[in-house]
C-alpha cells in the first residue's frame, strides 16, 4: 500500500488518462513513450473537445513502478496538460 492506496492484484490492467493540447502531432508524441517501453496497449480512445485532446489508454503487463515512470515522462511533455493513472484487475 502506497499513499493510502492499495496496489492492484497481479495481473492488472493499467488505465492511463491523458489530456493534451490539440494537434494530430500531439497524439503521436503522447504515444512515443508507450512504444519506447514496449507497452502492450489493449485499448485506446481519443476525443477532441474545447481545444484539448483526451486520450484513454488501457495497457496490460505494466508494473506499478513502470506505470508511474511512464506517467512522469508524459507529465514532462510540453503538449501534455494532465495525466491520471488507474487500474483494474485483469480479466
């Protein structure tokens, strides 16, 4: 348990929620760190609204530390305005 939050049972599916500035190139930039870490993307949804892009990615086989590192890298990107992490038990 870290910060009062229980860790997910293994295997878990990580959900990464990303808010970014509009622009098709920003979607590709956001996906770059996933490719570098060879993340198994199970689902991806993206929508554009009010000058921003919302992206929801569900990934499998991503350990807690790796997910947090990925979130940190995403937060450091100039095009990214917000990142959230979640999980659910694997099916």
